[in-house]
C-alpha cells in the first residue's frame, strides 16, 4: 500500500490562504515568482500537482506539507503459533 496525498484538504488550505491574503492567482504569482496561476488553479481545484509545486505552495503559504500525507493503515496480521500436538492414534493404522 502506498501513501496518498489529501488534495481536498490542501485545496481548502490554499484557498483559505489566498482569501486571507486577499489575492488572486495572478497577484500571488506576481508576489511570489516561483508560483504561477495554473499551479494555483490546479491546487485549488484538487488536480494533480508535482512534488515541487506542493513544496513551493506549502512554503509560500506557510503550510506543513507533511500534514497532507495520508499513510495507509497497517493491520496486524495474525500470527499462528506452531505447537506440537498430541493426537491419539486412530484404529486402522494411522
């Protein structure tokens, strides 16, 4: 099982950051040249982003990218103990 990225939560947080700053995609890109309107649009609309884009957006918005990592739940597998068993001999030669 692989870890996943919570796009919905990331989109909400990026949207809130833009709102809190009172800036559009273009204004954010002008203030932070490492960003561009297409990247911001993809983030807000829960599209796939490169790792670089996630890290850049997180840094500029003051977010911890690790908060969006969804780790798979590991289930403990049952372990069967090996024991010696005593069985009675059945008639018939077993």
